[in-house]
C-alpha cells in the first residue's frame, strides 16, 4: 500500500470525490485555499496503482478560538481494505503534511471518534451522533 499526497490535477481526484459522495450528500470541493487558509492537498491510499481511499481537508471556524482552523473534511477507505490500518495511515500522513505547512493543530467532526481517539485526538464536544476532536501537532 502506498500513501501519498496528491495535487489538484491528479486523475485520482475525480474517483476520490465519487468515493466521498457514496457516504455523504455533500463534500467540499478540493481547493488550495478556503476561508483564507492554505490547505494541504488531498491524501491518497493506493494499492498496486488502484485508489483504495483518501482524505481531504477544509477550513472552518475553530470551535474554541476566534479564528479559522484546519479540519479533516472527509476520509474514506474502500470496504475491502477496512481494518487494515489504511485510515490510520491516511490520518497520520495528513497530520505530517499539515505540520510541514506550519499548522499546530487539526480538527475533525466525525461519527468515528474511536478511530481518532486511538491516534491521540482529544474530544471537544459531542452532539449525540458526531464528535468534534482536536489534535495538537
């Protein structure tokens, strides 16, 4: 398995976006900047050249500060590859790329809090089905 950062011209991005739409009705488009923040490019998981998952970023208001923050926007792993640490590897690689860009924390709004808690994220809030989590990079 290969985890790598894409660019916005990658032929894999159209396929990744379709993967995201299998789960969510709406996913932000892949952008270089949003709300004044430069975003890391999407992260891809490939198996023998085939896309098996990916992760993208967005920028929204920080829940505890009066500023915009970097968020994991979407994370998807093909069902055949779940339980094989693909998601954890995507998240770890995403954290590394965010750190390289100067980010000191990353947030996520998810219904899979246990995955992020295992990776060192701290829960900030819970609304009954989704949790906002933060990790200091």
